[in-house]
């Protein structure tokens, strides 16, 4: 019998500390203590003829247990890695986009410096604003432990930017050197007052005296007819905030001002009691699923020939509602980072959907990259609201969304009324061709109220085709 390496530790832990003489003599199994009789003993070492021996049923049981433990650990590691990767990719892409934008700006400045058509003073200012943009490029972000830390693209893009900066500086320096020799540019001492130079300044200035901010170079290039897309703004570090005379707290603005007052009024209009935490969390979970998962790119995937049916979407949305609710509850004590657990499942391209469905996102012909990014972006915004304005504000935001988009969905106060109306219509329909799960109407109603996905994707698809829920 072959014993895999991953099971040896578990088998060793099950061996007796003080074996009997019959166990040492290969007469009794050292695991269950039963005589081998006509069964063939399996040697456990240290040699094939000496040591301890086990029977096949005991060893098979321990190998199975070890394999399940190994697979569970691998699944947990994979889920954590997927969550970390989903959080890391947007950070990485934003940094690469900033490197690319500043590199394009540097190449454009070098081109303008060489062509001779632009005024030398304007070229000088272009270099000043370019140096400012280069200074504002943040350090490369650190990837999580589960992601390959040797990211050659990040390193190569930073190297390309450095080369472009060297080229731009050389081109501008050459242009200005000849300009000064030929044109004898006069000094402008009055500029010292504007730059707040120290007493005794010679009147000569370089880029170290001036900071135009991270984006001025792109506006300056636009005046020359060259358009380079501005990178997304970065949060101000304390050092850069002090350059602008602002503290970090002053720079930050809440993502949703007056959310408490406005959302409370909206939810009250729809009959949702915001003082009832359970009701508010349930509504927020419905809104999170509707905004992050159901809305947008999923419609394109659903419309594909190999996309999920309406019943499969129905069942999966119920399952995700429970996961969203659990994540939102955990976020109260553990912080908004736990919402990544919902992201990991909602955007998992290999996970079979709920309701007995065999559909998984990877099987669809349509690209799911936009869908995965959409889920990540929407959940990130909810987490950001919680960080900036508190756990309750995040709930109010998503609950208000649910009140507008899904007032009668599973998990909302209006769901029992929607089920009662659907059951009245279902009772009048010919169900001869319906799935067997819809035979017992009392059981159907109970399942719809408590766990619609337990009816199965096929039954929910039949219900959806009859438009029982509008």
C-alpha cells in the first residue's frame, strides 16, 4: 500500500507510545489493535520487516483524513491569495499608469526641446513642471506575501521612466545652453521675491526651488497640442500636504457628505427602520450585491450564449446576500478589510454557482475581467466610506441603494409581501411542466421566504420565466 508523504505526519501521531509485543511482531494492528488474521499487514518502519505494522482500513482512513486536511489548507491559502491579489492588482495598475504618464510627458518634453520651435523659456518651464511630476511619483508599492515580489514590469517601467528623464534633461540642457550663449538671457531678480529666496540669492534658479505639483506638466504640454492623460490622484503624504500648506486631515474629504441625514430620510420613505440594526444590515447586504455584483457587467455575461440563466443568477444572488451580510456584520468589529471575503467569492471565476448550478464565470465566452474589476471597485468604495465615516455610514449608503434598486428582493422588508403575491399567481398556473421542486406549494412558499436557492436553479428559472416577481 502506498502511503503519500502528506499523510505520514498524521499516521505517526496516531501510533501508540508504547506498542505491545503483538503489535511489534506484526500480529496486531498498531492503530486499531485488532489481529491481522489473514489480512496482510502494512509495514510502517523503520524497515519493511521491523517496527510497527498497520491494517489497510486504518491506514486508508488516516490517509483520507490527511488528504482532506491538506485540501482544506490549500483551499484556505488559495482563497486568501485570491483576495490579496484582487486588492493588489488595482494598486499595481495605478502605479504603472502613473509611471507611464510621466514617462510619456518626459519624452514629449525632450521632443519639444529638440525641435527648436518652442521658446527656450517655455522649454525651461516644461522641465521644471516635469521634474515636479517626477518628484511626486510615489515609491513602488509593496505586494502582499502571496504575490510574486519579483515584479519585472514594475522594475522595468521605473527604469524606462528614469531613462526618459535623463533624455529630457539632456535635451533641455543642450537647448538652454545654446540659448543662453546666443541670446544672453537677462536675469530677473524680481523673481526672487516670488520664490521667497534667501537674502543674497544670485537670481539664478533651478527646479529644486520650484514645485508645480504633480499635474502641471500635462496642462503645459496641452498648450503645445500634446495630450497625455493625467494619472489618478494619489492621497497626499504628510510631506507633500505640508508643501501645500495643508494637513493630511484637511486634504481628506468624506466620500459621502451628509449620508446620515439623507440616507435616513430615503430609507424611512421606503419603510426601512434605520434604528433596527438587523434590518439595516440586511438592506445593506442586498444593496452591496445589487451594486457590486448584479449591476453592470453581469448583464453582458448573462446575455452571452453560454451565460447563466435567470434562475442561476437568482440562486447565486441569494447565496451572495448571506455572504455580504456576514461580511458587513464582521466589519463592525474587525474593520472594512473583511469585506474582501465577499469580494473573493463574488468574483471567483472558478466557483460553481449556488442552487445546484454547474455554471462558473470561467466557462463563459465573454471576458470577465471588467466584471471582476467592477466587484472590486464597488466593494472598495463601501470599505472607504466605512473608514472615513464609520461602519453605519457604509450600511446607510448601500441600504439606500437597495431601497431604490431592489425594494422587494430577498433580504428586504418587502420580500414577504412579494412572496405572498407570487404564490397567489403560482397557484393559478399550470405546473405540469414545472420542476418537481414546485409541486408542494406550502414547501415552495417556505423555501422562498427562508432560502430560495434551496429550490434549485432550475425551479427558480421556471419561476423567473413566469415573471412571478414582476
